């Protein structure tokens, strides 16, 4: 299946580079184990590689979703701030991040989180990058 955006995971593929477009990676990823319903933060770094034109006039948004251990996405079982915008932090440099401050998984089992970065240009919204987490084992509270 062909993809129109880079597909990365927090594991081996996270360091893979592409020649253009944004690269997203976890600065603070999900824990490997968590109690059902316990909130945790996620922070995603964004690097735009050779895509200055892409950044001009675009609005960026992030969405987080829950997948099972087979990669199927679920519309339920996840709560908290499920969308985030791109923030620029000036701290001895310029860092671009998205923060999901209170994510909680309510379904016991083994899951992955998927982050999508979308760009809105004029009248079109396009997913331009994707990041899948390593597995998160959710234990009964």
C-alpha cells in the first residue's frame, strides 16, 4: 500500500530521514505500561526538512488516536486532549512541538497510539506525516 506521507514509528523507523516534508518524533512518548484511565503526557517534535514553501500560509494540527495490537484504529477508549496545534519554543534555539497533556487509555490490553500531522492550505486539509508509538500495555485499574 502506497503512502503519501512519511510513516515512522518510535522504534527503528523513527530515525529514518526523508528528503522533504516534516519528520515527527516523540520527545516524550507514551509509557510502556499504564493503569487503565491514568492520564499521561505526550510531546511530539516536528522538523521540517526542505519544505519552507509548505510552511508558508499553512495551518498545522495534530490528532492522536488509539489502535489495537493488530494496527486497527478504534474510535473509543481514548480520552484527553486528542488534538493539538504546533507550538514554537524559543529555548536557546527554535523547537517546534505539539503537546497532548492528559491522554488516558480506558481499554485494558495492548495498544499503539497514532499521531497524524495535518496541514490546511486554503480549502484543502492533507495528512502530511504519521507517527506510531511502541506498544502500551494497559492494566486494569
